[in-house]
C-alpha cells in the first residue's frame, strides 16, 4: 500500500484528487490543509467511510518546521510518503506597480517555498527506497505569462524549472518528477470573478468551458500510477486548447 500526500487537499483539485484516488483501493491518503480544517476533517471522514486509510494533517507548507512535523507524523503512521502531490498554492491579481514586496514574498513562500519544503522532506524516504513520485502543480501562466498576475505566473514558472531540473537529478534513483499546468479550472480561485467575466474567459478557451476538478484528478491518477512508468520531467497542460 503506497502513501500519498496531497497538499491543499481540502478543496478544489486537491479534494477531487483525494476522492478519485480513494476509488483505487491502493493508497493511504494524507490530506494536508492549513486554514480549511472543517472541510479537511469532513473529507477525511468521507474517505474513512469508504474504507480508505486517511489522515488529515494541518501544516503551513511555507513553514519548514511545520512541514517536518507533518512528515514525522506521516512516518509514524504509514512509514513515509511514496507519492507527493504539491497542490497547495495561492493566487493574486494586481497591476505590477501595485504589487507590494510583502505580497510578492508571501506568494513565493507558499507556492515555491512550499514545494521546496515538502520535496526536501519527502526525499529522505524516497531516496532510501530508490523509488518515488513527485507531481507538482503549475499553471498555463507559468509558461505563457498573464497580465496582472506577474507574481503568480513567476511562481509557476519557477515550479516548472524545479520539476525539470529535479527530474534529471532524481531519475537515477527511480524517482519520477512531473507537473500539471492546467488552464482555467472551476475551483474557488474563480469565485472572485463575476458570471460575465467567466463567460468572457470561456470565450477565450477553444473548448468554450472551464475544466472541472474531476477532470484534472483523472490526469493525476494516471501520472502517479505505475502505468506512467517512463515519463519524467514533463509539464502536462490540460487547457481546453488555450495556448496552442
């Protein structure tokens, strides 16, 4: 039985992924959350009721001490993390001249620092086992750029560089590292937009709609599975045709 850690697991893509992987019957699922305690505990209960060994753990991924404590608890419960899914992240929209240094640092500390912290902790177990899977979440804006989202796009570009570089470094240890870079997904991040804005956004997507979290979860299921045994260093971008 492999143990999967999903950061930012309580909502959106993280929640959909947790539920999708619970169908497989071959994973212990660790649900990381920071602020959404109620949602995380309800999801944990739902997974337990499905017969899945699930554990909800609070940790701010930008805080290395908290991440170390989380991994220590996972080790005592399941032995270690075989598969790490770095889904936690925040976004921010602002014109660049209005972007404060404090907000810039916050976004990088969570989106990029969080990836560093979790991978740093996961590798001790993975390297000793000569096996593991790391799946990071980027965004279409990491490679294409986005007006008024410079900070967010910059963090996603960094995640893609980390993914490719680590894939080369860790391939001899049989550790695969890939990333998913979705386009627009129907999650809480879209709640700041009006219905008129969403209609305009969908008009820019060749498939004329946003992705649903469950569609991204299907891709996650394949990428972390043994069926995907020979792919590493890749940025997979389900965008409905955006950016083609």
